[in-house]
C-alpha cells in the first residue's frame, strides 16, 4: 500500500494493531480483514564494494527481486521527465559489478520466484547491451523467469536477442493512450510514436505469445475513461495484456495537486477492462497474484482446507 502519498491522511482506510499484536485493516473504523506487513529484508541494508546501497540497485517484493539496470532516467536527465514520477536525475553510473554483487547476495533466497529488470528509461536508441549482460548473468544463477520493463527498442531485432538471453516476460508501458495528453504529462516519453510501440508489441507477441507474457501499463486517472478503454481495446486486440495502475499524486512532483478518479469511475474502468480483455481473449495483468502491488486487480484466493 502507498505510504505517505499526498492526501493519504484523508483516506478512510487505516491500519490498526490489536491488543494481541496483530495488524488489521479498517474502513472508517470498521474491521475489514487481518493483514501482514512486508518488512525490509536485512540484505537491503548492505552496501556494495562500490559504495552503492543494495536497496538502490534492487529490492525484494513478495516473491520477486527487482533489479534496476540504471540509476535515474534518460528523460529526467534531459529535463523532460514524466510529471507524475519522482525518479531523480543523476550523473551516477550503475556498474554491472555492483548489480552482480547484489544478485549474488540474493541467489540463495528461497522466497524469490522470479526477477524483474526495470528502472528509469534508457536512451531512445539504446542497444540494450547492459540489460542483456544482466539477464545473461541471471540465467547463470538460476532458471527462474525474468520480466523486463523497458522502452520499445527502435531496432526490434533486439527483442530476439532478449528472448535468446533468457527474458521470459516483457512490458513496454504506454501509461497514457491519448498521445496529446501523453506529451503533456510525459514531455519526453510521450513523444515516442504509437507506431513504435505497435511494432514492438507485434514482434514481442511473435516471440513470447499472447498468453500474458507481453504487457503494458496504463495509468488510471490521467486521461478520460473513454480514451483509457480505447487503449485497452487497442493493445488487447494485438494480444498484449494490459495492467491498470492507479495514479498517485506524489508530493514534490508537478502533478502532486491532482486527485485520483472517484471510486465509482475506478470500478467502472476495472469492470470494462475485464470485459474488453475477455472479448479479446487476453488476461488483465499481472498474472502473478503476488505482483499485484500498485495495480487495479481483484484476485480471489480460495483456501481448499
């Protein structure tokens, strides 16, 4: 759950602790359910030999180890970053040796079921060589699945190399389907033509199939419901699994003053997204229940016992 997000203090939800020391989730003071808290793992407190904190390079979230392939973001570094993002500009370079040290430290962690390679955007014409090196090293450690979030490469042949290196799932996040609003809220990334995404999606589907391994994220709350649903229709027809992520007004960002949509509109978007995905025979992502953090997704877990 987001913590200390802008206006979170007016949320009707709150976490309380019982006299028995158990944590519970309440809505307007009424008990909803027992919950568990995710605690910081001890490895995240370490520092690499190069002086980089482990938690800057990667963090363990439920059953997934997320590894950042770079610090900062190409767009932020060039003063055209996304206005809803709090990634900071930096001149610091993240060396492979630092990443390797973190991967080695986590390699025997039994909680890790898969990896995610992500982070701020690379240059538009990146050859993905650094990402390929990371993925190839991951494959020497285990045969666990590897999920990559990245910009769509202008040279789509790079996708073949990523598949051969061991990437099993991939996402090119559109975030905003309305391309005029995309350029307003994402002055750098929003200028990438929709056709570049489409070519990457089609090539990725030919490599990884249309069963949920190719995805894209939409931010709910930065465009009209109609435009967002058109985007979901567009990608799902291609065989791409859409993921819905609710806009959060982060303090210190240019869009900190905006509010998320109403609960009613959020619910309508979610139900319509499910309908569109079902019609086009794709799943509303993510497929992994443990990876539903920060997504609009309802999963029912049935305990057979």
